[in-house]
C-alpha cells in the first residue's frame, strides 16, 4: 500500500481535489511573476545597458515574457498530465502527485 504524503509537512491527511482549480492557481501565480509590465521594465533596463532605445527593449521584454509563459504552460501540462491534484488537510497546501 502506498501512502500519499504532503511534500510540505509530511502529513498523510490529504484529499484529492479538482485539478482545474489547482491549475488556475498555478497560472495565476506564474502570470504574477512574469507580468508584461515587469518584462517591459526588465527589457528597458537591458536596452539601456545595450544602448538600444528603451521602447525597443520594452517590446522585446513583453515578447520574451509571453514566450516564457507559453513554454512553462507546455512543460507544466506535459509533466502533470498523469498527476492528480491533492490538498493537504493539515497545512492546506496544494500539490500534484504523479501516479506510476
Ligand atoms: Zn501538509
């Protein structure tokens, strides 16, 4: 018998959840990390160092940020296609557990 443990607190009090909710949560966090505004600012800083006009840098930053989101979305779906989503009933963290 294999027990599923919470990766955060090692508790075995876990419950399977609706996977769509956990996915939405993940992408919300991701898009907060790689927001177009932040990527534009990052691109402008790089452009300043490289001697490009800031507008060009901002445009490049937004494009690169968009590509990063798409690539990570693809990797996430590939990696978690066989995984089930769980929530820990002790520390309330969401996590994915891949069934072998
Ligand atoms: Zn836990």
